[in-house]
């Protein structure tokens, strides 16, 4: 009865309509810790963290070292933590580590990495900022609008003497050596030891937390489980420098692994990047589409925003008919659209159809060169001179002598007669000719021999 009364009044009253919208916003605001917990995204959490987040809007940050001019999917866990933080009504801070990037985090590494110059770091930071804006709201006027900071801005003018006097004196060498990331580097069999530069990393990261605590009222730092030592150094520095009444908190997520034990986010060609120039949208989509069933159940909770009920239903459907790959398809679509676009996702779908036999000539002609090359990476390729091609090459000479698709004209003739040869996804007959009008992107010819054997010919 009450529900009907409210429904009636919401329809006739602008005031009640606005009130209803506000109720919806409040209802949709989530408990951050609970959200991460059911998604399997909590590894360690400092006591009092959940109470702090339930008490008031809290600023929290994740650090990203700008060692490349693109994020890769290994960064997405931290980015998704920031996304959930903002959706829960808290304030996300993305820290691009221009200063720490010049040092190099020793966590999980056996050797010291190359240091980057300022020009390279600045370029990388700008590129990363654009990618972060695809996930976080940096533009609204709300209190929990995301901000992006760069620790180089507060470290560049901090003299070495001032730093060790103001910051270094608060943490003992004994405390710093006790950290797992340091102990492993010092005592590891294949380790070359640790330079003072890398040893100081946790102190600089700890100061980042102190700086953000003082200037942005940031009380939470998040990261992967391998960052626990660095993060707690920051909470300890805040307590020792500012006093026991100043509390800061830490929360880490598990390091993401694959079911077969191999490293998540790596392929034979290296990292899976968010930048379409480094990893094409097709390759990006295919990565997620090809994850195992076990990994798909885990990843769909971590890398999408689907609510628990929807995910439970998708998992149920998938287990009933695993061959339909329901989880992988939903996972791949959601991430591909968010990182790239709906158009890029559609193009990736069409590219998949072309490769696996359901595509059309029209789909093939719409593909740009980068997409075409990424789809047919690994298939046999050959070249024909443009001058010779434009002068005219007979169909059989093209298929055998010039490209090697067939061993002889006779073999080509027999397979064409049986309807087993296609050019640009269109079956050919022995009376067909081949010419400039057949070129894809004014450069390529795709020959298909049987159902699965592709050959890509470039005309240069």
C-alpha cells in the first residue's frame, strides 16, 4: 500500500521525483570493502580500515610507476580498486610516480632496472592520464572527483640533506631491512644485491603517503600484495612523524595469476597493453576471450562492474554449457568496450568471424591494415611486386609461381574446380581474374585454401 502511494506521488510531483532519484543514488552506493571482498580482491587489510571507510568519505590512492607510455592489463586491478572506491562514494587518487619511477621499485625483482629521464617520464605520464580517464571521473563537481598527482612535483625540489633529516630519521635501517622485498633482494641466490637507490624506494613511497595525508587528507593506500611492505612503511611514517593520533590505513589485493601457473597479462609477444598501437583491439579482445573457464570465473569478478547477482547467473549459465563460453564472451566484451570502444569491439567480433569462417568480403574490406595484420599474424605470407601485379598476372601463376600458395598450377586448378579456394572470402572459379580492385587496403590479397588455411599476399 505504501509503495503504491509513493509511486503515485512520484509520478505527479516534481519534488518527489527528485527525492526518488536521491533515494536511488543512496541505495546504489556500495560498501567498498564488502564489494572487494565478494569479488576476491582483498589480500591484506590493516585493522580499522573498514571502520574508517564506513565512517566518512575517505581519500585513497594507488601508485603507478610510469615506466611505459601505456598501462597494461596488470595495472587494471589497481585501477578497478580506484573505480570501486569512487563508486562507493570515496575519493580516488591516482599517483603517477614520476619520482619513484626514476628509482625503481625492488619488489619482486632480482635486478635493478634502467632509470628513465624526466622527458620520457613526462611523456609516459600524459599518456597514462588519458587512459585513467576512461575509468575514473576526473571532471565532475562532486566531492569525490578523482584527482591525478605526480610525486615528482613534491620531490624534485626536496634536497637530499633535507629529506634524510626530515624523513629518514623517523625509520630505522632495521625496520627497512626487515621488509620482504629487501630481504629477498639481499639474500636471493641470483641477486646482485641492492643499491642504495633502490633501498631508499620504500622511504620515498612512504613519504608519498605522508604528503598526500597532509595535503589531500588521504588516509588509505592500496596496491598489490607485493606492495604491503612499502604501504605499511607509509602508515608507520605518518604515525611516527605526526603522532599516534594520526591514523592511516592499508589494503592490498592478491596478485593475479592464471590457472596454469603462468603470469597473468603476458602473451608470447609480451604485455597486453591498453594502447591500441601496442596491442590491437582484436588481440586485446582475443586475450580475454581465450582465458580458461577457471580464470574467467575469477576475472569477471575483478575486471567488470557486473553486480553479484548477474555474475552468479552468468557462472551458472556457463557451467551448464561451457562450450558456449558465456563467461569469456561477456568478460571480453565488457573490457574491450570500456578500454577501446563499442566500434572497436564490433570490429574485433567481425575479425574473429573472418578468421573462423563466418566472415564476409564486406567485413574484410572494412578492416584497416593494423587490424588485418593482427588477425592474420602467424599465417604464411608472401610478396608480389606492384609493378608486376599491375601489369597483369594470370590467376594460376599468382596462386602457384608468384605466391607459393599451391605447389603447381595443376594443384590450384583441381582445388578451384572443387570449390575449395577463396580470395578475400569469396570463392573463385577458373575463369576469374585478379587485379588491383581486389587489393585490401590497396596492398593485400587474402587467399583461403580449404576451410582453415590462410595465406596473406602483400603487393608492394
